[in-house]
C-alpha cells in the first residue's frame, strides 16, 4: 500500500502549479497585460472629480486618471505590473500598491519605487459631455 505524499510535497506542487499559472496571464506581444486594459468603454463619472494637477483612483474599475493641466486627462491601469494587485490609494501624484510597496507616477505610469520594473499600461481616456470615458472608442 503506497503512502500519501508528504504535506510539504503537496504544498510545493501547489506553489509550482500556481507559479506556472501566473505565467499564463493574457499578455500582448509587447509584454503588457491585456486584462489590465478595458476592452470596451468604461464610464468613470464626472470629469470634475479629477482635480487639476492631481489624480483619482477608480479602484473598482482598476483605473487611475490624472489631469496634469486643465482639460487634459491621462489614464493608466491601476493593476500593479509586479504581481497584479490593484493600487490602494493615490497621494499627490503617486499611486501605491498594497502588496509589495511598488509606487507609480500616475501622470506618466512610470515606476517610482519597485519591486515593479514595468510602467502601468496607458489606457485611452476622453471627456464627453463632462463625463470621463476610459477604454476604446465605440465610434468607427
């Protein structure tokens, strides 16, 4: 009669399977994570909610929008490029990842502090009738 595998063996196998699955996320040829970018338009709410010179985190939509100058908006995925956690807050012009401490400049998407090494993917955003819409345009 064979013995069941040791607990350590089972846990090691689960960890390896999890790591292998992590590598199977939907990435585009340029290395960006498709799941971090909306594939259809997302209504975010009033454009006035994003302060001039500041930013707003739309955590439920996994997006962060900044307004560097009045009427100009920049949008980025709020999904950390290190391990996929969603940014927890935006202070001044930096977004924080709660998982491993990565910080991003939310006006450019660039990494300010690692362990993340890749910038946040940029997402198209536009203001229509005073409302912000992120993601691809429906007009063809």
